[in-house]
C-alpha cells in the first residue's frame, strides 16, 4: 500500500491520548491516527451517500403515505 506523509495540529490532550493508546496497544501513533482518519472518512462517506439517496428519493416524490406512517406509529406506540 502506498503511503504519504500528513502533518497536522491537534490539541495537546489529543496527542497525549494518542501517545497512551499507542503504548497500551503496542501500535504506532501513525497507525492509530491513520485508522482513526480512515474510519472517520468511511463514516462520513456513508452518511453523505445516504443523504444524497434520500434527496434523490424526495426529488422523485418517493414519500411514505399517511397510511404507512400511521401504521408505523401504531406499531411503536407504548
């Protein structure tokens, strides 16, 4: 896998937490930071995709009917 260097500034507390986690897990700070960024990007990409799909459905007029919404509400009433 190709890698690239990334320099960034983080609060001292974040750096200290990263130091402790790296020591506890015997992983490098670089590995842990890369994993954290990768997981964040995956989550954000998923969320943006879901929003875009919802907007396309809304633009197409693909909404639940009143009966469908009421059926769901009845199902979850306490």
